[in-house]
């Protein structure tokens, strides 16, 4: 009877995780789309700003973040095709490790944007601030996703 309860609890956690992961993926996708929109505006700024080096760097960081998120979504798609009885903690580890890499890149981007010392145009500063907010928001969402993956991984240990 005890084994059936553990199995039932694990099954319920898997179902809840799957539903929550889908909803959270949407928020990660929303952030990806916001960064994409911001990158288009930043790229347009290249033609009218004197802060070419900074703007180009900001655009590059946007493109890198979008590519990292796209890769995560692809991994998640592969992950979701694995039958539950064939799923291993290693698959969850790959997803977690990739999210941690994205988070580290975002932290580096924020640090880089904070360290830019030269005087920049007000319009550029607005984009710098917006981009820092996006990266910080994305990291908060990644933390939530990592917490979900940790819970999911704990079901394997039982």
C-alpha cells in the first residue's frame, strides 16, 4: 500500500510539473519575444546614434540570449518526447545545466552593461536600462524553472 501511495504521489507531481512547465515555458517564450523586439529597436538605433560600439554589443547580447533560449526550447521539445518510464535524471540535468548557462550569460551581460563608463546618449541609456531589466526578469523566471526541475528530479530519487 505504501508503494502505491509513493507511486501515486510521484505520478501527480509529474503531471503537475508538466502543466506548470508548459505555463512557465510560455513566460520564457514571452521573454524571448520581448528581447527579440528590443533587439530590433536596438539595431535600428545603430543608424542614428554615436554609441555604435555599445549598441552593437547590446544587439549581439540579445541575439545570443535568443539563440540560447531557442536551444533550450529545442531541448525541452526532445525532453517531452521521452516516455516517463524511460526518463532519467540525466535528462533533467541537461535542461538545468543549460538554464544555468543562460543565467550566467545574462549576469555577465548585466555586469557588462553596468560597467560601461563612457558618457552615452539618453536614448541609448534607456535601452541599456530596459535590457538590464529584461535580463534580470529572465533570470528570475529561470530560477523558477530551475526550482520546478529540481522538484521533478526529486521524484526520481523516491
